[in-house]
C-alpha cells in the first residue's frame, strides 16, 4: 500500500510542477498523461483523485469534459494512433466505419481511431477531421460556398 501512495504522491508532484503557472487545458491533459503513464494500475485511482483535487483548487472542474478529450487525443498521439472524426447527418454503420478505418490505416500507414458524430444540421455529405486537418464535404458547406460565389457576382 505504501508503494501505491508513494506513486500517487509523486504523480501529484509532477502535476503541480506542470501547473505552477496558469496553463491551458491541453497542458493539464499532457500533465495528467505524463504523471500517470508509468504508474502501476493500482496507483491510478489515487493519482487521478489527486489530479481532481488540483483541478478543483484551480476552479477547473467544469472544463473536465474538454480535458478528457485533450487527454485522449494526446494519449492516442503518444501511442502512434491518429484520431479521425467523421461528422455526418445520420450515423454511419459499423461496416462503413470499419471500411473507412481500414482505408485510412492503409493510406496513412498508421493506426487510426475513427469516431462518428451525427449532426442533423449538416443535411448531407460528411466532414472528416484527421488529427488537425478538416476536409469539409458537407452539403451545408457546399451550399454556403455557392451562396458566397453568387453574392460576388452581384
């Protein structure tokens, strides 16, 4: 038990070193990853609890959902995975998602993690985000581009 508590305390110290100054949510996510990546599984609950205490002290608990997303993105990057988000008007089938993942894995020569987001405002088509690059092939975007082109004509 002493070893688990010691690991948790050391991870807390690492987090506090990162957080000595006011920093971005992304940096908090990086701090959490760096503080926990080498911990044994038995030490993780205490380390995460300590991290939550730090977030509470800095009044950042409401930012936790964004921090979790940043943590996942950073962890995927560290593990050699590329996050891919596909936004469509209707949910894609598992078969389609698997096909997209397979094609992207082959073309990028890296592991990909595909996530589908349903957004009724898109009307049709898809917007694909691969890491930090967005390809917007939605009908909504095409109509907006057409509107802009037509407004230039007049």
